[in-house]
C-alpha cells in the first residue's frame, strides 16, 4: 500500500509486515551426502527424526559428511550430534561445491561423543557445510561376523545436525545523508543475534549497546535516539549519543568523534525508517561474496573477501545481512 506523506512533503512513513524465520534449523530436511556410507543414508542425519542416524562405511578412519542448505545462510552456531564419535574433526564451509572453494571454520581435537555445541558467536555465511571426522572412538562388529575376534572395525555415526541462523541486521530508524552513504541508525541483530546496535557507514559511529539479547517479540516498543555536540577536536566534533527504550536509558551514553560536516549541513540530512540506509537498496545487496553486492565499499565487508569474516572488513555484516528491518514500524 501507499505510505503516508505529510502535506509539506517532508516526512513519510509506511508499514512493512514481513514473515520472520527466527532460529530455524536450516539443516533440517535438506540434501546431505557422504564420501563414506554404510546402509544408513546421509540424509537421515537431517531428517528431523530421533530414530535415524548416518553411519560411515565399515572399517574407515576418515569420513566426510556434506550438507547442502539449498541457499546462502548466515550461520551463528551449530549443534552436532555424535553417536559414534571421533578424536578430531574439521568444520568446512563454502558457497560453491568445488575442491578449492572450502574455508576452514573450525578444527578441534579431544573426545567428541554425544552433542557438541558450537557457540552462536561463531559466524559465517555458507550454502554448503562439511564435517570431516578422523580418529574414530568406536569399533563395531560386522553384522555377518558378530563377536568374532579381530573383526571389530572403526566407524563414525552422526544422529543429528542443527545449523542455527543469524537473522536480523536491519535498521529501525535513524538519520542519513541524501545519498544514504552516511548514516547513523538503530539496527537489530546486526553483530550478534537479538542484540541492538548503533550502526553507521565504515563503522565510524557503530557501537554495541551492551544490553542482553532481546527476543521480546509482538510487543510495541518506544525508542528514542538523541544526538548532542559536546566538543570539537580539529576538523572533528564530539557527539554524545543516547538511546532510550520505553522512556528508560538503554545502554551507556556514548561520545563519538566524527567529521564536523557529517550529517550536519542544512538540507542535507533526512530521517530513515525500516533500513540501515537507503544506499543499501540495491538489487543484489546481499549477494556473496561482497564484490557481487553492488554496495559502496564503506557499507560492506572487504570487496574481494573469499572467506568471512575477513580482517580487512570495513563493516561487520554489512553485505551479509539484510539492511531492511523485518518487522513492523
């Protein structure tokens, strides 16, 4: 529907109602393959059933299980259910299923038996996930030779795989330049799931608010962001930013340094609702790798990054996460 616009044509607003899939297991009921399979299908590890499992080939010391999530997913943590575990594993991820397209996400050694939880602070963007297992912990007898000496051989088995997504990243409201390349907005879930953050281009004024994750949905909330110039240093000014939620301070008062002319010239700054900035409104804004997004370099991760995150990123989760707020304003 057409949004509201006031008679003076200075302000406008509209409501965007979007279905949001929060914390869904993106590995559920997708395609799974393995280089080592007995009579227990690879797909059984992601079939949502507690009664099925994947088992590697009998008498193997190395096995790989690959899952196709069927779309690019912002991953934030995983749960791996080892039934017959391993002493060493590697977790690989990729956007394309090629021999040279895999990035190492994690490797670890120990005794991995039962549920292994990888934290939600582990972030990457991928379509394919591969679990490489070595040093099996379990030996079993072949069904044709039960109990026969020296016929017990090593195997691996997984009972489940849960891939957690990192939703959010969208801006709720703030101010921006007319071209959207400079902005200071309140964003939800941009850096960590469920957390509110002040977002900006090149992270010049991006700050965590230091509050616990907020998953209180379907509740109307009143937000206020205030700006006050409190000093100057050369060609820069000191700006104090305060956030309020339902009339109460939210996070600490933050004093930040920014260029004097940034978002301060007459008739060159406007309000923005429902997005981090209007400059994110590109057809392929969330394409990966970042070079495909079409976003300005100050709005996204390192242009030529092949893995994510990259130490050269100017913005954390700039292109990987949607700039549009998935909710109601």
